[in-house]
C-alpha cells in the first residue's frame, strides 16, 4: 500500500509520549509513600483517609484532622477510667446552625407545651381540621383525638380551673343576664357570617329564668382568627369540598370554624336540627333548590319575626323545666318515650333506642349477720399426734378459729399463763411456777395429804359402796400417814446408827437439808454449778448424787459414791458432796429464773493470785505493838520491773529472761474447797490473836490445834475449836511467820510429820491441794494412821509430859534455831537468865538500862514459873491418861479436810471436844519429839536471841498449870505480861 | 604550803524565818524547791502552780492547766521540766520556760497524791489514792504508763525515788521499797496509815511518818527500827511531810538519834508551835512561809 508508505511520516500517536530517557540522567528514586501527596483542583492537599482501601471522606472537604477542620476528641482509653467515661451528646456533632432558631435543636428559651398559649392550640386545631378532611374517618377529627389523647391541659387552663373557670365559659367578672344579652347582640351585629344559628338558639332559650341575684359567667369569646385570606372567594365562603359535593358522605357539610365546640358536637350526634343540613351533593342557598331537594320552605331564607319573642317573659315552653338543667333540645322534645336517651344526649350513630325498657334488677339487702359470725372458715387440720409434737398438736387443737365442742372458746383472760405460753410456743420458764413449789418438801407433802384426804372423803361419800374403793382409800391414807411420820421424824430423830454421836446427827440433818433443797422440781443438774469440774469422775458422781437427790432418794449419797474407794475417801467425799449440795443448792425462788448464765465463761476455774502472799496481818500487828520491827514486819517478794522502766532508770534488768512484770502471779483454783479451808483457818487464827487478852483455857490444845481441826471435818466443831482464844496462838503464829519469812521451811517429811506446820502455813497447804486434791491428804492420813499403830505405851507419855512445858513450842523453835545461830544476838549477857521478857529493841539499842531491868523481869516471870514446873508433871499425866479413850473413837470416825460451812456457824462450845483435841496434840508431840527432847532442852538455854519465844514458853507453861489446876488467879495472864512489857519499854 | 581546808561546818537545822511569801492561791498543798534550791514551787488549791524566786521572793511564773487542786509538784534535775499531780486524776508534765503543758497523763482512778521524777527525769512516778503507782515515760509519746505498781491495798500517800529505788508509803500501813536493781519488793508493815516516807541522806534508812503521830527510822536492808519518835498531837492534824530532803544532816541516823527531842519551830505569827525533824514541811495554811536557814529547808504552814 502506498498509503502505508505515507503513513510512515504522519502517523497518528495516541497518549502522551514519555520523556525521552537521557542516558546520563541519574535514575530518580521512587517517591516514598509519605511524600506522595494529592492535590485537588484548587491546589489543596487531599487526604484520603484510606480512600484507596475503601476509606471515606472526613468532614467538610476532608478537613477532619487538619488545622482548620474539626478535631475529633482525643481518644481516651476507658480501660482505666470506666466510670468517668464521657458520653457524647448529639449536640457534639451538630453545627452552629442547628442551634439557631430554625435549626433542628434551637437553643432559645421557648415555652414548653405546658405553658404554651391557647393560640397555638387553636392553630393546631386548625391544622387538624384541615387534615381531617383527608382522614379516613370522616367527621370532626378533634373528637376522636380527644377521645384517644390523654387529657392534658396547659397550665393556664389549669389555673383558670382552679379559680373556678369551667370549660365553655368566658373569662371575666360574672355578669347579669341582661348584660350578656347585650353582648351577644353586639356580637351578632358585628360578627362575620354565622351560618349556623345554633349558638344563637341556645342563647335564646335561657331566657328570663335568671333571678335578679344570679350572675352568669361571661360568654366565651372565640378569638379572632387572623389567618390570612389567600383565596379569591368571598368573605366567609369556603370552596366546595369535592368529597362532599360528589359523595355527600361527609357529615360535616359545612365546617364552621367559628362555631363553638359544643355546637359541633351536637351536630355530630345527629340532632334533630341537623336534619336540614343533611343534604347530599351540592347544596346551598346560593344555588337555589335542586330537583333532589324535598324542602323548599326556605330557599330564600327570610328572617321572620315569628322566630322572635315579641313579649318579654312569654309563656312557659311546656316542659316545666324552665331550661335550667337540660339542654335546649330537651325542651323541644315531643317524644316522651325517648326522654331518657335524649336526656343523656343524642343517640350515637349506629345505635337505636331500645323499644322495650329492660327490667330493673331487684337488689336484695344483705342478710343480717349472726352475732358470732366468723368471716373466715377455718378447716380443722387432721392432727396426727404421732408425727407432730404434742405442743403443736395442742396448739392446733386449742387454736382459735374453730369452735370445738369439747373446749368452748375461751377468752384471753380465762387462760392461765401456761396455756398462753403453750399457745405462743414459748419454752417453760425455769424455776418454780407456783407458790406451792416454794414450799419445803415437807410442807408440800403435808398439803398434799390434806388435799388428797379431802378428795378421798368426798369420793367416799359418793361411792363407798365398792369394796375396792374402800381398800384403796385405806391404803392411800396409810401411806400418807407414814410419809408424814417419816418426814417429820427425819429432821428430828436421828437414824439408829447416828444416835451414837451428835456429829453424826448433824451429818444426817445436813443430808436431809440437802435432800430438801434439791428434791424440789427446780433447775436440772446440767444448769447447776459444777464444783468438781476439775475431776470428771468426781463430778459425775456428784451429778449422780444430785440427780438422786432430786428424785427424793433418801440414800442418794451412799449409792452415788464409788464403792471401790476406801472408806476414808468415801467418807470425805460424802461430806464434800453434802456440803457442795447445800452450798450450791438451786436458789429456791423465782430469782433463779430472772438470771441467765454468763455468756462468756471467763476462766471460771482459776483466779490469778500473786504468788507470794503476805503473811498474817495479826502477827505483824502484834509485832508492831511490841515494836519489834524487822523480820516480823519485813517481807520480801520478787518483783519484776518493766524492761523499759529499767532502761529509763539506767539499770540492768534484774530478770533478763523473764517476761513477767510486777509480782509473779499464779493461777489458783477458784472453787477449790481448800480455798475455803485456808480462808477460814486464817480467820480463826486472827480471831484468836485479836482476843489475846482473854484468859487462856488450855495450853495443851494450842500447838496442835490445827491438825485437830483438820481431822474433825465438821464445821460446827471447827467453830468450837476456834472459840478458845488465847495469846499463845498469837505467839505461835508470830513464830510461824518468822519461820516462813526466813524461808526455812523444810519440805517433805517435816511438813507432813509436823502437822502443825502443814496446817499453819496456808500457802503450803494450798499448794498441795492444788496439785492433787486427794492424794496428799491420803498420804498424810496414812502416815498418821501408821503413827497411831505404833503408838508408844502410856508411860512414855508420862515421861514426856513431865517436861511438857519445855516442849510446847519446840517444833517451831527447832526451825528457827539455825536462823538464830546465823544471826547471833547481841545481848549475850542476858542469856543466862532463862526467862526474860525483854523486847529486842531494848536489848539492841540500850543495853545498859536493860541489864538493870532484867532482875525485875525475871522476878515477874518467876512468879508464875515455879507452879508451872512443879505441877505440870502430874497434871499432864493425869490429863493424858484421861484423854485417849475419849478421843480414839472420834478420831477414827472423822477425817479429811474441813469443808466450808453451809451458812451457819454453830455457837455451841463443847468442852469434851476440846479435851479430845488436847489429847490428840499430846499424842503428836509424843511421837515427834521424844527423841529430840533432851537435845532441845540443852539447846534452849543457849538461844536467847528471840525473847519472844521465851515469852511464849513462859506463857505456855503458865497456861499449862492454868488449865490443869484450873487456878487462874495464881497465874499471870499473857495480856498482863504484855502490859508489863510495854510499861517497861515506856519507862525506858 | 597551803592551809588546810577549814573543817566543814555541820549543817544546822532551820531555826529562823527568812522570808514569807503570800502565795495567794488558796491552800498551799505542797512547796518544793527545785534541784539547786534557787527556786520554789508552790501548789495551790486554786488549780495553779507558782514558781518563786527564793532570793527575791518574787513570782516568776504561774502554771495553769489543772482541773482541780494541785497536790504535788516536782522539778527535773535540769530545771527544764515540771511534773505536777492533781485531784483531777491527772499528771501533767510542764515546760518550765514556756509554761505550756507538754503532756497530760490520765489513768489514775483517783486523785493523785504525789509525783516525782526519777534522777534523770526520764520517768515520772505518781502515787494515787487509787492505790497504784504509775510510771510514766517522759521520753516517748506513749500515754500509757510503763508499769503500774498496784501492790498497795490502799491509797499511796507518799513516794520517793532514788537512783534505783522507789519508796512508797500507803494508807494500808505499809512502806514498800521497790528495788529495781535487785528486782525485789520489800514491804515493811508499820500498822498505821503512812503519811510520808523518805530516804535518809546516806540512803541506808527509810523514814516514815504515820497517822499515829510517829516518825520511824527503819533500816533499809533489814527493816529493823532504828528509832522512833512520837510527836505531839499536832502531827495528827497535819498528816503531812515533816521529814524532808535529808535535812542537811550528814547522817540522818545520827541526826535522828540526836534529835530525839525534836526542834520546836515557833512560827512567827503566833501560830501554835510544832516539832520539826528538820526538813521540808508543808501544810494546809494560807500561804507558804519559807522558814529556812539554808537553801534546802523551808516550811510552810
């Protein structure tokens, strides 16, 4: 092709040719992504926001994120602060224009609907009416809306209502009738075309009925509508509604905006008058009378004068109502049968009046209720007594709501407390419920007898005929008599075996008391005090005993004790039980029910007591009286200062390891029987010491007074024993305290053999008793029994007691011997004079005057001395001979520790017991001191350091003679001696 | 060659009146010298403490803060602190210079009769009518006592503190000596309620006065009585301290023996004469009268 050749020159190229590559140009680096920019037509940078990966355009011209654009709120992680999360409101996303007056969220202050003026409502109404033309349901749309919409009126309306305004009334001062008429006339004159005369008609009807003094609310004035006229129709003319014109279906042929609501509704309800308005198609006066119209009466409406009243106060309408209450249509009514319906208004469309009047339902009055009518019926449950607890069953039975035949309904007051309690389901109260229970068992028995006897008598009157009854009566009477007899005798006459000793009588009476105390139907054993909780077996036995007591078991004690125990143990335990039962008997009164047990048992068993207790106060007082300060009055305890205190005082801690502060404390049994024992012991001693001036009774009783007491195990006896008060005991206790202060008590055998020490030192005893309550005692007892077995012959006694005056306090002296030797006394020269009565003060401080005084003192004491020395031998002999046979019997009977007194301190003082005691003491002495006797005699003269002891000896010796010879006048009493001693010191 | 030092003169018992100070604070409950004897503190019934200069007799400071009568006061060794006790059951530690309450210690159940610092003013010891002695720490802010000594069975009427000992006299008739170094408590039974206790100057004896109008000198170690003196009836009415801080006598034991017949002090304003064992005595008069011949002795009646 030739053309092909031509085309070599002028060929057509498409597209933009690439720039020619220049060889030497360096190869351009590709622009990195972050430098690639896109600009729009105006040269602005475009951001794509992921446009190439399906992104979006953000903001006005993609201004989001740019300097002039909208800045998104900075992202805040809600991980930490969930609570403070800020919620975005719709306003955050709105523009300023949206907040303006015409925006979607105008931010002006506008009245809410509540306060909006009526005018607005009017406008709305108008809109509604207009809309209603096209509505599905023809007719007044407001009606339906009013039916459906909740009645919600504006504040203004509410206020008006509050002020007495009613719907349909005008606002303003109330008017007289006349004035109002004028007003309406005026309205008529100047108002626009009012096509319907309904309103006028109503006005016409309420004529002159108003009396002079009745005022009326002003007529409601419809505000002038200022809707601009936009059509070219004439004033007041509305164009044809095509629907109405064609279909004629619309009821409201002519919607008159100016008619009041009531008129419109009345037209809706299809009043008679509306008949003339029911014209289908196009109708109107302006169009003349059509062929379809049947009425031609008022084609050209002419207001005739006949429509008006010409005479004031003309005749009455005829219905006799004068238009007061009924609407005006009512007066026009001719059909009487439809009056009811008419009265209530017009018949709704679709309804017809019933032809027959329905019969009135006859309502009968309610029947008269019977007086005891119960509006609730209670179905009595079928109670199965086997499954339901009896209380519930009973409660169901007696519960109110059912009228049981067997138990007529009881008033509240006819029930007693227990019945009420059962009803309420309360637990029965502890303690006695009646006075009857407060009585002693004996009295109760007696009362029961009387009552039963009376019953029997009554019964016998009724039916004595049957032989069986008679036999039963005789038997019961016999039993009652027996019971009465036994109960009466038990308190007074002892059991045959107990007749032998008065002590036994006492014991049996105590058991009887315990029985009486416990046999009442009072608190159960579980709630009573457990005195032997430390030893479970013993407590169990005690519980058994108490239980038996409660059942009234006479031999509760014997049966509850452990038969495997030794005789002595049993005897001791029985004593303990009786005492404990008496001590801790149930408080036999209503008081017991008033108190509850403590919730927190704060370590009931033990009390914290300082380990080292002070010695007897009375010893010290005596010492102070004698001005013998020093060992007697000084006591030293361990005392632990606080570590911090030591630090503050710049002193090393004396007890580096210990954590205790203050005086070391130990736990001690709170309820140990032996606590009582020591307490009473000391009180006895104190009593003796206080009455130091009393004439001494018998010297021999003194050194071994306490062991004797231990053996007695009878409170009454103990009390009697404590009765003899003499100064020797005071001295004795002084020595004791001295001994204990020097801490020279030798443990073990000495304590046990020397029973005076064992009993004299309460601490030692308590310590023992705490460790083992029973064992130490038994050991001691066994030892004593052993000693009794190897009792020396009588002549040995004689030999001993020939010099008993020297031995009286040897046991205690022995202990203090070493101590005295350690601290040699300064008054050596006086030692030779055996029986000086010098206080240590004078001896130490003023030796010179003392020496001069010595002879006098010696003389004083010597006065009593010879008699003592001469008479003691025979006297003690005789007394020791007479004593043993009496004492032996008693010794074997009663052992064990004394128990606390059950609330009474017998005052009887039996000389017999005292004697027995004395003899016992002698016995002990014989055992212990027969070997030491000689040695001690020798020693005694050496030790003059403690004059006190010598005083004591002289006293005892004098008392020896005193008791035996019973010649008190001869002897210088201790109190006298003391007095003299004081005089001497004073003189000095 | 130096001359030998003149022989030191034995201190004399107070015999003449140096100064009378009208305290104007109601009943004077206690008069106490400070550590060096240049100042006097008086405790008044008007709830105040007053600090006086001895040399000039002028009032230096008034300390108020107690809620009731101030019963006792003590001054620390460095004159920086005071401690006082009152019927309002409190013990107050004062700052001397500012007059402010440093610490107000509550804990006693009754009125606090006596209070004293220990030697280094690290502990205050207060004895109360409730029978306890409480040891309060002045160093820590702890409001609780370090230790409570409740051995007494009745109110504590008097206490004295020495280097390592605490001596208390109680109404239960016992003088208790707590030896911190030994960790021991010695109880001496006197019998009659103790009104005042103190150590002798040499620290070997204790002196106690009791309601039976008797002053007893007891050996500290053994508890033996070294001497006693029964005063006139006057003492019963004034159960206060008539034994003071050593009385300026080198050996109190000897002094006591020497002064078996006590020095009779004749008050200047016609008040009844009373016996004085040499020492500070304070009374329930209307003012404090410094009756002293030396620094350490005064009497207030």
